[in-house]
C-alpha cells in the first residue's frame, strides 16, 4: 500500500493545531471533542465526523472549508472544472442589471426545458456538463425575466440559481453557493412563491449545518415550515414540508439531540406515507426512501455507527432514484462501516458511490476521509483499492 496521504482532514487539523501552538489535550478541551476521537482523526485512523470538524473549526477560529480542504483545487484543475467556476460567478453578478441588450433569450418553453434538464443532470452527477451550461442559461433567464416580468419567468430564473447552488456545493465552493442561494431567494420573492421560499430556507439551513451553526439552522427550518403554511395545500406543500423535517432531523442529530431528531423523522415518515416517492417535486427526492436514508444519516450524526450500519444495510434504493443521492448515501454508509470495523463493506460502498456518481464522489469529503481511514487500517484490501486512491488524487 502507498503511504498515508498527508493532505487529509485529520492532517489539516494537526497542522492548524500546531500553527496555533496547541497540544492535542488543549484542542480537545477547547473544542469539547474527546481526546481519543481527536487523536484518531489526526492520525487518519477514523474519519472526523461533521460534528467534530465543526467543533474543531470553531475552536481554531477558522471556517469549516479550511479544515476539510475544499475546494480541492488541484483535482478540479486536473478535471478542467476550475475554469467553469468564474463564468458562474459572473452570471450571478448581473441579477439586478435589467435587460442585457447583447442577450437574446430563446422562447420561454425552451429555457424552461433546459432548466429542467439541468436539474435532472446535476442529480445524475453530471457536474461538468451542468457547470458548463448553467452560466449561459442564467444570463438568458435573467434578461427574459426583466424583459417580461411574470411569475413563471421569475420561477425559471430561481431554478437556474438553484442549479448554480447545486454545482457550487458539490465542488466545495461555499462562498459561491451562498451567493447562488441569495439570488434564488431574490427571484423567489418576485415570483411570490411561498413554497420556493420555504425550500430556500431549507437549503440555507443546510449551509449553516455544514458550518456547524446548528441553532441558526434550526431557526431557518422552523421559519421555512412557517412559510410553507402560507402555500396552497396539496402535494407540493406536503413534499416540501416533509423535506424540511428531514433537514431538521439531521440538524438535531448533529446537535446530539436524539429526541428532537426522532420527532422530525417520525413526522417526515408520516408525510411520506401520503406523498409516496416524489423525486421530481422540486427535485427534493422526498419519499419513504429519503426518510430511510436520512435515518441512517441521523444515526451516524448521533455517533450510533453500529445502528447506522445495520439500518443502512436494510435500505433498498429504487433503481430510478437520483444517482447523486445514491452516492451520498453510500458514502455515509461507508463511513459508519469504517467506524464499526467492517472495512470490506466500507470500501464496497465507496465503490458504489463512485459507480453511482463518479464526479460527485471524487469531490465528496466523506468519501476522501473514509478512504484515508481504510488506508490507515493497513488491512489487506482488494487490488483496486490503490487505483481508487489514485483516482481520488490522494
């Protein structure tokens, strides 16, 4: 096996700690992360959980992205994805400049069809394809909305901003994701869409979840549910409400609040019984499967890795479920299995994550840190283990 990669999350924690002249004991006390958990993370033996990463980041007074090393610039450059980020930034910047005389937007239906296809493609893990197409579509939709303001055109523009958010999040550009979300809210207000307003709060809450600001995230999910009460009753509102409950459950799990997490999971499960699988309603992938997948995530957030692994093995993913969601679930399950010592199953799920959505898996922090943990275990693993590491760039 090749040497343990130095540039993993645990290695960055160690480097940041030493730069500040802190011992492991001191950082453990400052972050309230158990000493044994911190040392294992620094060694790369066990992947640092999102909770641990957020606690350490707060103690070291850096943002989470600094700790996890995103965006992975060298890999992005190798895949020629880095050059696609700036056009997205530029397209997001002209949101309030009105009609661009140099842009001649196509008819509404053609723009709407393209927006829909990008929503589908990003969930299929086709990040490069979407990143290439979305700046031009944003520019067209921006001029179209300003030229003939109306509910449908503002909703269309909001959809393109949401896709920009999806791309930025998956590539690890948190600042760009935040800008795209703000633009989405701006367009949603002009469309007077209570449902989209609720979904915006859900997505914004996830940003705070990743940064470890759970109280703010909880306030946002509560606000989102309140906004959804203003939407017309029906299937769409139920799906959005159910997804907000799932987000709130993960938020509670990361806050180590088991009781509240279970309340939200139970309510989401009740709603999913009525909605059934509704993957294309605002492309939230809500339904019974997503509830099961989130239960695995919540158990992992609560550090109940054994139960998370057992529950994850019983989840049956529909064949037509979005590939990006499949990849994320397999990565979560792989992390739980690493913690329980089931290394072969853990690596098998890393392989599943790559097969489902290779572009996403390559930039998924959980995939990379779980691989590092498997590498540190120094057990006999299949020959393709090394090629997987080369593919990740570690």
